[in-house]
């Protein structure tokens, strides 16, 4: 799977699980809602620092953003 799409999919899933809107995460992280939208759609290529900061905004590990759930069972 394309890493940008994987990160976007994981980010959106975790954000929904936390009951947060893109605007909520934008306010917590300092990134714009437009950036978060682009991230979730797989159009953004975040740096490791950005992944760490976004994970903090969701109160999850940065590793959760890059794990492929299909590989977790292996």
C-alpha cells in the first residue's frame, strides 16, 4: 500500500475513533484543516516530525499512523 494513503487512512480512522473533527485536530496541532484533509486523502507526504506532532494531537503513538493493519496479524 502507498504510505501516504496508509497514513491518511490510519489518521482518519483514529480521529473518528476519538470523536474529533478535522477542525478539532487543526486547533490541537496547529496544522490547517486543509492540510489535515489533504493528509487523510493521501495527497500529503508528512515528515516524521509532522507525524509525531499529529499523533500527539490525537493522543496516540506515531507508530499507530504508519502500521498496516493487514500486517498486524502476522
